[in-house]
DNA sequence: GAATCTACGCGTCACGGGAC
DNA sequence: GTCCCGTGACGCGTAGATTC
C-alpha cells in the first residue's frame, strides 16, 4: 500500500551504471521555513527580514517542487529501463536454455 | 450506486553530500 | 560554515477497479 515501500531496500546497481535508491527512517519534524541567516552586511527592519525569509522560502519550495518532479520522472525512466532489460534477459535466457537442450540431444549417446 | 481498495502523482519536509 | 541540489519519506487527493 505504501508507495515508498515499493522501492524498499536498494535497487541494486547490478549493471554499474544505475543510480541507487535507499530508504531512510523518518525523523522528527522541524519547520522547513526556519530562517538560516540574514543578508550579510545590511541593516533590515524585522519586517524586511521576514519578507526576505518568506521570499527565500517560496523560492526554495518552488525549486524543490520542480526538482521533485524531475527526480520522479528520472526514477520512472530508470525503472522502465530496468524492466526492459529484464525482458531482454528473459528472452536471452530462454534461448540459451533451448540451445542447451538441443546440444544435449546432439551430444548424448544413443541408448538402444 | 455506495463503499472500499489500489495505484499514482503531487507538495512538502528532512537529510546528506558536493561546491564555494 | 553556508548554500544548493537530489532524493527518500510522508501525507493527501484523485481516478479507476473491485466488492457488496
């Protein structure tokens, strides 16, 4: 049910060129909007500081929104890629098994 | 047709890591 | 140190499928 658990553990980078995804335990919440620091070297009224903080927060949220979308898009692409690789490998495996059976037939001594 | 389940996407928060 | 980015985790809303 929980979507995040669908990706539980790591999607192992078996081919070496794949990113890894990992699960982290949830932690206690802190409000993200906490102001980090005022602009250096300038005197602001508290209202200006608050406005600046709000502006920074909104900018950050907007960027993070876009980053999250892009991240999800990439992850979907990655999963698709893995799935098609699985499909290819399954076909390949099937062919090899068939080939093996053929060779066994050819090489096995006749028993009659 | 209403209730419930399931899958998906989105926005947000928290965190780690790289760049400066 | 601080800033910024990428991403896991969480909660929420919604559409479609299933059950009654």
